[in-house]
C-alpha cells in the first residue's frame, strides 16, 4: 500500500508539473509581443532631448497607418543616417543616440515604430518593416537616394535595419547590440522552452547578413545581458568581412555611449562617408 501510494503521488506530481509547464508555454506564446515590444505595451523611456534642427514629418504606411519620423538635414556632402531604435525606446531616444553624429554634420531620419510613443497601430515584424519602408519612400521622394544613406539599427532595430539594407543596399550598415534572431535570444534565455517553435516574431538577421551588399560594422558591449555579445560574434562568423568592435564593461546601452558614437564616426570617415 505504501508503494502504491507513493506511485500515485509521483504520477500526480508529474501531471501537475506537465500542466504547469504547458500553462507557462501557453502564456509566453500568447503574451510574447508584450515581451518583444515593451515600449508598445509598457511605455517608452522618459527622455526629453533637445530637438533643435529636427522637423516632424508625417508619413503613411502601405497598410494605411499615419506614421511619423523626425528629420535633421545633413551638412553639404554628408550622408543621411536612417536610424531604428530599440524595443523600449522611441524617436526621442534616437535623438540622443544620434547626437554626436548630427553634431558632426550627418543628417538623420528617425522613424517611429507603430504603437510606440503614441504612434497608431500594434507592432509586429511585418508592420515594423512597413514603417521602415514608408520612411525610405519619404527619403526617396525627397531626393535622398541609397547612395547617400547609412542605416543604423540598435537592439530590436537591428533586425529592421538588416531587412532594409537587404531591400535597398545603402552605403553602409551599422548594427549596435544586434541579435542573430529573436528566436536565438529567446532560446538562450528560456533554454527550457521550445523557443524556436514559439517565437512568431523572427527578425532573422543571421539568415540575411550574408546577402547584404555594403560594408557592415557590428558593435557590442561585453556586459550586455539583454542581447549577449555572442550574437554579434555569430553574425561576424556569417559575414567574415564585417568589422566587429566590442566595448569592455559596457552593457546594452552601448549606443548612447560617447566612445561608441566616436567609433562610428571614425569608421564612417574610414569608408569615406
């Protein structure tokens, strides 16, 4: 009787554990967009940078959303940087990330993602690509061709940046704190879950980087726990002629650091940009 009782307890415990596991999987699958796009669901970082020199521009996406971007014109002969921000940020954070480069004379086009910072819509992978394409279309309509564009993506924005560089080869592509793919990051963090099967938002930069026809710079902080630096190492392995620089003891906020911004400026100068 004692052995039979122990077996029943073991079976019930196993069933309970399986049910809890299935419930956790279901919850993470259902609410994954809240984790991937916290700036949409929980709000973006509260910053209020100096917007002097920027113009607020309305754009319309292919699915009919009225989006926006901020535009700062370049100095004569300088490229225009198309910058895509991270998942907890907004165009206001983009201004901070671009401060040194704008001061050096580069132009800036800073699109806002749908659902972020009061923008209409609900974010998803294809929607963010539509937002980016609308910004590119505005640039083309205003005489800013691919030969004058440098694309920079930060964190979540690196996946969007890679897609845009694949579709419209820019002069250069810079990925700051990039991921190999969202599924890759999720699998490392939630190692006990079938993350590759659960993640619907792919942003698979690893599958694209080898087909992007421009110089590429990868930047990462060694102390980045949000997107570990082995992600950019994986991208470097897939694109051996890409340049990769890591900053010791710097975390995920690397794009806002003066050393990173200065290095980007030096790298662009080295490429005659």
